[in-house]
C-alpha cells in the first residue's frame, strides 16, 4: 500500500469514527437529559416515549433499504448528506417546536442516522482492508466512536451548564451537537476519498433504470451465513439491553452509593466500549477469525451472567460484583465491536457489503422495538414485593441464556463457513 493510500485509509477511519461517534447524540438526548428535555419541550414522559418510538420504528424500516443504498451510491456522498441533514434537523429541534413537529424531527433523524448513514459507515470501513484486517478496522471504529462520544458528551455537559436555566441549557446542548454534525459533514466533504468509481456506460444505464437492484438484495437474503451473523447480533444486543439494569441492581442489592453507581455506569457505557472494541479488533485478527473470537466472547458472557445470579447480595460481595461487572462488560462490548467485521469472513462480496450490513443491522437492533418494555416490566413486576431482586435475577438469567444461544450460533456459523470455503476451494 502506498503512503498516500495508507493516509487516505486512516483519514477515512478517523472521519467516519468522528461522525459515527456523535450522529446519534441528538435523537438520544433523552438518555442524558430526560428532565431538562421534558421541561424545554413541554413533553411528558409518555410523549417522549412516543417520540423515541417514532424514531425506532422508522429506524427499523430503514435498515434494509439503507444497506442497498450504500451498495449503489458513494459512501462519502451518503455520509456527508447524513451529517449535514442531521445538523439541519438539529437546528430545527433547537427552536423547540410543538410535539407533532418533534415527532417529525425524530423521523428525519432516523432517515439521516440510519437510512443514509449506518450502512454507509459500515461499508466505508469494510472497503478499507481485506478479510484479515476487518477485526482491527471495526475495533478501531467502535473504540473511536466510544472515545469521541465520551469527549462530546462531556462537552455537552459543559455547554449545558453555561445557561441560566435548564431550558437554555437544553438548547445549548442541541446547538452544540448540531454544529458538531455540520463540522463533521464539511470535514468529510473535504477530506474523505470519493469511493464510488464512475460506472461504464452500460452499467450506468442499468443503474439508472434500476438503482436499487433486487437481484443483489436477493443474493444477500439467500445467504444463511449472513442471517446467522444477524443472530449473533441479536443475542449480544439483547443481552446489552438487559445489562442496562445492572446499575440499579448494584444500588438495590449492594447499597453502593448513587455517585459510585453513576461512575460505574459511565465506565460501562464508554470505557468498556473503548477498551473492549480496541482489544477485540486486534485479538480477533490474530486469531484469524472474528467469528471464533465472538464464540469465545459468548463463553465469557455466559459465565459472568451466571456470576451475577450466584454472587450473594451484601456489602461484603462488592469486590466480586464489581469485578464481574467489569469482565462481563468487556466481553459484551468486545463482541459488539465485531458485528460487521464478520461480513468478509462469511464471503460476502465487497459490492454487497452495504446490503449485508443492512440485514445484520435489521436483525441486531430489532429487539429495541419491544425488549426495553419487556425488561422493564420484568423488573417492575417484583418491585415492592418480598423478593424485589427477583426481577433483576430474571434479567441476568435471560442474559446467560442469550449468551449460550450466541455461542451455539457462532459454532454453527463457523461450521457453515468452513463448508462454504471448502466448496469454494479456499480451504483444504
């Protein structure tokens, strides 16, 4: 690889990580600023839930076509459009319009963060290296997104605090993220390499006649290995949703102070994401198989999910439960970093990487539609009863079952992949 090509490669990785680290901050402001957001918009908790449901439903609809879009158009063009589109929607959000327009804004966010961005982000990284580099590339992407997301989040807290009241602070945070997205769009426009070669005349005519080719779409849909990659994502991401209740469990069962629990929550969300992603990428490439690394990761998730169940409640067990929290989090986020690093390993052609990422994303994030509600009801069911911790235990058992299913799925995928490679003459 020439120095110029290597420079373009790392510049693309940095720019995509920068854009990817902040592009979902605006639609997910509720996660950090729920009370101020309610005050600033005049929406109640139910209405905020409806806004997020609108965002989630449009996301779900967009994953499939977004993948096809990334295979037909320049990733650079899609990413620049996504960043600038998100910024413009953010500027509208800053004006604090009425509830119905907030729903519309979040539907627009779904288009700019998923339909035109998500698969383009995945494909832009996929094309930077061959199969043996995919773990490292996606580990760096996910770790970089975590690092940039952390820095950006602390910056939003700072600009929020500059305002005289929470409404002004909320507007400051929205403007801050919108300006960052605009900057990301301009940087990508200026410095990202144009990745879409000019098609030949015959191909150009065909592309205009049928820009979203159903033949390509069906080629990916008929690959069982791609659906198994999606199942790995379902098992890991569902466990991640259940694991969101662990901080509340630490307070309830171990009497850990709220400030300490808040610190652990930051560690879980950001530090584990960074460390797990960076480590996963390099170790998976050394193993020579991202799927094999994921299989080992699911073993760790199964063991330490069960550890949550068997460690007795009480202050004397705090060191054990914190150690479990750290190791489980590393396993969880290490696998999360490699969802899309499996695309090359299961022999999806580069031209179909976007469509494959759409299938995997559709599977992986589908549980968002119902699992937040289900897991919350599992915990609430036992609140105020003689066994208030039982709901948390059920969540941890669900995590262990999902992890075991993930391990079996990875085992099946490795076998299917080995047979496919033998049939293609790639292994003896």
